[in-house]
C-alpha cells in the first residue's frame, strides 16, 4: 500500500464509523467492509499512478468527495474553501469586489451602476465605461459572469482593471477588493394606497430589511395601506431562517413549516402572536423560479389564508440542505430533510400551486376598431362625471401583467370591503 493509501484508509474508516473489528461482527445495515474501502484506495492509486496525465492527490480526493455528494441528489455538494467563503458572503448579503454592476452590451462589458464609496467609485469609474481587461486578461466579447468572477475575490486582495472610458480614454487602475453590501428587499408605494415589497433572495438580514421597509412605508403615510403585494418571483431561496421570520411577521399563530428528516427527526416552526400589516389584504406573486425558502413562505401564507397566491406553480424544491463547515475551511451542503406546509403538503417536486394562475404572458396593445358613443360626431356631452378611477394604475399590463392583475385583485377587495371608518 502506498503512503497515500495508508493515510486515506484510516481516514475513511473514521469518516464512515467503521472500526478495524467491523469484519468480526455482522453488520446491522449494508455497511462497508475493509475490502470495500481497500477497493477505493486501489482505484485512487491506479488513477494517481497510471492516468495519462499527472493528477494532484488533493484534487483527486476533492473530486472523489464531490462525486460522492453529487450522486445523492441535485442539491448536495462539496465546496472548496473559496467557494464556501463566497456562499457565506452571499448568505450575509454581501460580496467582495470593486463595487460595480455590469451588463453585456454589443459585446462589451459595460458598467451600468457604480456603488458609492466602492473601489471603482474612488478610481473614477463611471456608468457607461467599458471594462476591457482584468489583470491583463482581455474580457471583450466574453460572458458577463466571467467578468464578475474575475472582479470578485478575497477582501483586501488587489487587481488591475483596464477601463475604456466614455470619452475614449483608456486607463488601468490597481484596486483593492472590499465587501459590498447587497440589499435583498426593495419596496415602493404603488397607486397611492398600495405597497409593493420584493424579496430577491433570502439572506440572513432579509427579515430585518423587510421589517424596516414596512415600518418606513407606514410612517410616511397619513392613512393605512389598503393592500400590498409581496413579490417572490425569481427568488431562488437562500437562508431559511429569515423566510420563517417573515412568515411569522405576517401570521398571528400556527405552524409555519414542518421539516421531516432521518437524522434530524421532525422540526416544526410555529408563529408567535403579533403580526405586520394586520388585516390588510395581501397578494403574493410567485413563478416557476420561486424556490425553496420562497415556497416555504408562500405555502405558510396560503395555508393560513393570510395571502392570495398569484402567478405560476413554483419550482418545487422542497428539501432542506444543512451547510456544514469542514475542518480545512471547505464546506458541504447535505440534504437532511423535506419541507411540508402547515396543511401537510409536501413541496418536493410539487411546488406551491397558486390560488389564481397567471401564466407568463406578454400583453400586446392592439387597435380593436370598435367605436363608442364618444367617438361619434356631434355626440352629446356627459352632464355629470360618474366614472370611477378605482382601477386605474401606474403599473401597465404591458410591462408587468402579473403585477397589474395583483393590483386589480387588491383594489377589488378594497372596493368590496365594508367601510372601516
């Protein structure tokens, strides 16, 4: 047995919970024997010694770990140290970079937003500038994600960025990466009496961000909102805890989510008394990209009758991944349980079916050729203004059809509700 085999075999035994005496007693399950583990080291050594190209031992071991996890399900995975740090930063609602947002336009990587106070801002990089190279590597004609990956890195590290400015001048700047905060919640008042809140993904601060924006919108109004929209379209999930906290914020009591697994057994999260925007009609927008924690939140609000779910059936990722920090700085995601809504529905591969289904359509304005009284020559004028503006909206059905329909539903509920004055 080679040196790597001598090191690897005991480590595998410890990892799988097998002792050297395992062969002497009958296994209670389909446990590995020493011969099984020796087969693994045989394959490992055959690859490292005879593969057509030399393979680094650590890379080979990492590949074996990745393969083991990827065979379980689509969501279990192994992350090396730098990948694990990036994931942790994403969960914290931040990333390490130079503070720009990019877009591919006519083959150029253009700056579409500069974050105030970031490294790019300090170097004089402006909206409209084109990033042509990073550390001497030409980025023209490449995918924007490649440029983003090149600009990101460990906080405190330096990089050279070559920029073609809008005036045609070209300059190279040595910049230092730093953490840039990324908000996950956005809000605005709509049509005067209604609120719009969008959660793009769930970070550890999403519940806190949403609570702050709800409070701000309430404080800057003379009258309560008549209704509001919570937009979870395109939200892939993220950290589960803030999604549970947000569900708790909108519910007075009852089960939020039931998580059932083998090792973790059953974990239930319950709502506590006290809720945000109590008794105000609520519509939640979802689509086929709303996944995981988004589905937990939508399912809880739907089962308790707190909100009307509008849009498409969601993605159907109803499994829970535990994130484990490993001793060498790397990490792993391991699927450990499944989500169930308060009524006992499994989200896995089913998704959340909306109360009102609105497929992804693009509304097209067309001339119908129909004439009305007001179009006729010499028509009589109206003596009184009896028209209602209740369903007029600044949101165009041609720009966001689902949002337009959500506002119609809220305005209909407001028109039919008894006068609370």
